[in-house]
C-alpha cells in the first residue's frame, strides 16, 4: 500500500471492555513497531515484530496487552479489560529492513479513549 | 532522567523568524531522527542522521556525537510549520530488538502570521 494504515482512527470504550487495534504496514516491510503516546508526551515503545516473530515485547505495560502478526503483514494490538490509564494514541510504524538504521514509516495512529 | 531530552517544550515564533530546537541524549546511539507530528497525529520523518549536518528545504539538522547533542533549525518559519517536533534515537543495534526508537517529549511549535 501507499503507507501504513491503522484502524480505527478513533475508539471509545467503557472501562473493562476489550479492544483490538489494527495496523496494515507498507507491503514488504519486515519490521513492525507499536508505540503508545500519552497526551502531551512523546511516544513510548511497546513491542516489535520481525516478520511474524515478536522479538521484543519489553514495553508492553501489563499482561492485558497482547500483540500478534500471524502472517508477517497485518498486526493487531489487543487490550483486555481496558483501564482509564490505557487512554492514549497507539502508533504503528514499519521499516523495510531489520538490522540497518532506516526511517520508520508511521501510521496516523488510533486514538483510544476509555470512559 | 529521560534518555532523550528536548528543549524548549513550547515555542512561539513570528512568521519569518529563525527557530532552533535542541535535543540531548545520554546514551550511545546508532542514529538520531527528527520527526514532525501534526495535530491529526500522523508522524512524518524529517531527518535521520548519525553525523554532521543535513538540509532539506528550510530545515537543517545537525548532530554532535561527542557532545550527544542535536539541533533542528527552521529558517524563514511559516505558519504551516506549526507542529510538534520530536527527537528520537536508535540505540546501538541488537539483532533481537530491531531498530526501535526512543523518543524525546517533543517541542510544540506555533508560528504566528
């Protein structure tokens, strides 16, 4: 595709509900990252995929957060039993190669509001 | 202490003014990125650099590896430059961790006509 696509753009959920956020990276991009951006802050790393393998999930804040990329392309970030502190913009980014520094291409993010 | 610090947090300029945003980091890095984020949330990569200086249009980015410091300059600023500018770094590459970014808190820039 032309760029990284994220859906939905906005999600409102009640505390305790489960949510699923989707990321469609640029075709052929091996690396995929999820970041969380609280209001007025810089993004923070959540998890990293190399193709379908989740190689780093050190940034996931709790076991309520789960991410997958089963076929090495589309990724889903799932948050179970949402809490108010989960309210943030969730950004997905992809890059072409694995081991060299390259620009990351970002989606427009999903703004999650937990009531 | 955050690994990546930016200053100022907020900046207001008149159209045409020269703008400088600073970024300091406390760890060894393999690359530094300057990113632009508009109110809609989307992030655009402006520069990636590991040494020296890069220029693109009215934007200039410099980095001093020894001092662990980078600056982003906007010459002849325009209201359309109003955005949040974010500094981010790649730590030295570890194969299992990919090239994840560590971000500064961002600088909110407002350019008034």
